[in-house]
C-alpha cells in the first residue's frame, strides 16, 4: 500500500513537502512545491495545487505503482487536483487520515529542510509549537532583505504582519543566553547590540550584533 501526505503548508517559510511511502517495503520518496508558488499572486491562483498533482504523479511513477495497488492519500485540500487525476488515470485510491510512520517521517523531512533554510533549531525542534508564525516572523525581521524571499508572501497573515514599522536603536545587553537572530551566534553579556523593535500581535524586540552579517550574506561573499 502507498500512502501520500504533505508537510509544511502551514509554515511561513519554505515550500511544501509532498511525500509517498510504500508501507510494506519502507520505500520513501518526496519532492517540494517551491515557495515561489506562494508568492507574487501565485498562491491566489492556486498554482501550488497543480504542482502538488505533478509531484504525486511523479512519485507514483518513481515507485512503479500499479493501477491495482492501494493508495491512501491525505484528505486535505493540498491534493484536490491530484485526486481528480488519480481517478482519471485509473489508480485505486481513497482519502485517509495519514498517521505514522509517514507522518513522522515527512515532518522530519520538512524540519531538516527548514534547518537548511537557516531557521534556528530552537524554532524547529524542542518546542511545543515548531515553526510558529510569530516566532518565525521574528527570525525573518532579523534579516528581512534575505529572509523575506523564503516566505509565503501571498498569505493574508504575511500581508498583515510582513511590512510592519521597524524601529532601530543601539544599547548594551547585560542579560545572558541571548543569540543574535541574524548570524546565530551568542551575544556576550555586556556587549553593544543593535535593537530592532516592532509590534505584531504583541511588542517584539530583536537583539543583533551591531555590524552582523547573516550566514547567507557570508556564504554569498565566499562565492564571490
């Protein structure tokens, strides 16, 4: 039996993972709907649904799924177009609530993907609400020019909170256990910091090294 599920559609950053698992053998493959299909009006045109369909068909072909092999597909909206095509192509499928093992496997895949994008591990793992919108928004504002490109900018929530007034000041931070949200390195207590302040659902304060470059900017400089 084949199971199909998605992960990351509710994350502000990144695209959406689509994965398939053959239960009997543990064969697991996946692909991503790119984040650009959630930007520049593409989200409103629901182009991501067509891409989801394309990925599903490709995954089934890669797994050499026969027309009589049972397929369980997540009952969410992400597969609305895919389900139509599965019927037209003669596949045997049904809607299902996808649980483990695929649920855990695909969530791990998306978590690793988010980490590769640069999201701090404490925002992805070891938290009750991984990739929480307003926490991720703090990370985005810490390096807005680079990280905005990673966001689902067509979302209504991003339209509401993604262009807030940002005040910049400088101070000395004496508190311990603070990390610069731009480079990811620790801020030494008693050191000078750049302070970003804004109000979304509540007031937010971000502390950065005063002349900090993001890891993405450092990687770009190394390539030049």
